[in-house]
C-alpha cells in the first residue's frame, strides 16, 4: 500500500499515536472469539456434569454473547464506514451489498448469523432426540461453523492490523494475531475431541488426527505473523486455554439433573489435559528460523511436518502412559473426569489403551499416513499463512 494510506485498524478520523493502541473493533472480535470458545468448553462440561437442563444456561449465554458482540461490532464498523466514512476510507474496505466493511468483519457477521440460526435448531434437536451421542450433531455442526467463522474473521482483522502496522503497533498486532490463531486451534482441538481421548494415544489414528489438526495452524502462524516465536505462542495459547478449563471448572459445585446418573459428581467435570503440542511447536520455530529463504515450500512442509510428528510422538506416547497411571488421578491432570452418564463398571476400561491397530504392521502403516497428513497439513498451513500475510483490508 502507499505510505500515505492509514491502516485499517486505525479509527476513521484519528491521528497517529506514539503509543500502541488496539483498535476497538479488533479488541471486540477477539473478545467475542474468546467468549465463544470459553462457552463451548463450559457447555461440554455442563453436559458432562449436569445434563441439558435449560437452553438458557450460562454456558450457552456466554457463547451467544460472543456471537452477538462479533456481529454487532462488525456491523457498526460497516455502517459507520458506509455512511460516515470518506471515499478514501471506503476504497480501502470490501464492498458487499452496497455496504463497506473489513474482510474479517464480513466473515464475523456471517458467523453470527450461523450461530443464531443454530440456536433454535439445537433447542428443537434436544427436545426431539434428547442428549447428543456425539459432539458434532447437525445443529452443533452449524454452531461450530459459525464459531469458526467468527474466529477466522477475528484472525483476519488482527492480521490486517499487523500487516499495516508500523512502529509501536507492530508487536501488539503480531501478538494478537498469534492469540487469534491459538483460539482457533483450541476450537479445532475441541471439535476433534472424540479422536483425542487418552485411550487412543497408543494408536496410529490418534496421531493421524493430530497430524491433520495441529500443523496447519502452527505453519500458518510461522508464515503470517511477525513474532520471533509464532508457533510456540500459538501452542501456548491452546495449552493455557485448556489448562485453565482443567483447573478452574472443578472449583464450581454441580450435580447431575438428568438421569440415568452413574457417577458421584459434586463439581463441574473438566476437559482432558492438553496435548503436548507445545514441545514440537518450539522445534518448528527454531527450525523455521534457519530455513533458507528460497527453499521450496514443499521441502519446508516435508521437513516441518515430519519434525512435528516425530517430536509429538516422542513426547505424547510416554506421557500417555503417565496419564493412565494412578499418579495422574488428581486435580492437576484431571484423569478422573468421567461424565455422570458413564457406568461405573466401565471406568477401569478408560485407564487402558484401546488397541485400534490390529497388528504392528497396521500401526506402522497408520503412522506412515500420519506422516503424509502432517506434510500436507503443514503445506496447507504455509499457503494459508502466505495468503494471510498479504491481507490488508
């Protein structure tokens, strides 16, 4: 862009400030993104602890407050730019249906509509069919797509600010961009919960799932953010977000309200302990920093993807053994987090690994596929990050 162009993140009629200041609409959509993933985490715990007692429970309210904040703040930005902005302001925005707004804002608005559409659909679904037998039921799928749209829109807005930022704004813009990536990664991990149970951690399909989900976000952050430790920061946001849920939720008393009740539950049931993606993320940062500038992205993808999978396998496999041991059955690691509807007779099976590979040859073939998935996921992340690095509006 030309040097005279004001960054999108700046207020429409503001002058440059010597101190870094987060644009209010970027702060609003990041707050919304955080709200919806916190609400989803709380909602899953609510279903595991209490059951579905009311649509208007606090977890649902948190989700939809986040959705409304994203939609209303981005709608206001579009209305203000359309009716009160200058022609130069509007020229730097995306025109849609006669209105002008930032690209991330339009994505957030679509996400809000998807979330609001899912609300009555989800209420009807539960009234008709009772509890969900899986996380991604049809209404939850619509809800998840809306949430991911809000999170992606927040990421686009943060990166647009970063890509236009200079001086004092550069570092906070990069930090918030990495934070937005981390929140998206946290949401993606929640959507993949059914593939990440600790009973599966000695099976090849666990590592195939991890190879699909995690490298794409880490690689995109490597390519798009200007931080020195982008992948580490993204993995740290995921890890801290999950740890806060593991440690805070059990502080609140709660009892089941929907039968049949098999577990003696007195407090909110937390999610599983986070996966150890922070360790390979550190290695990716160190490796990417030493990458020759003209090396093909396919070669980068092969190197980074295989390094991610190799280190993740090396740390998660023995950690899985620890999680299955009596030493992990405490508040810190939360491996006694059984939902109220799990029969007590099956509890012992959740401390055993499920043999999902029939033999060693099948396991090795599965790991080979995991390696391929890690490379492809990394390559997709590098391409995505390159596109995000060019976002200005």
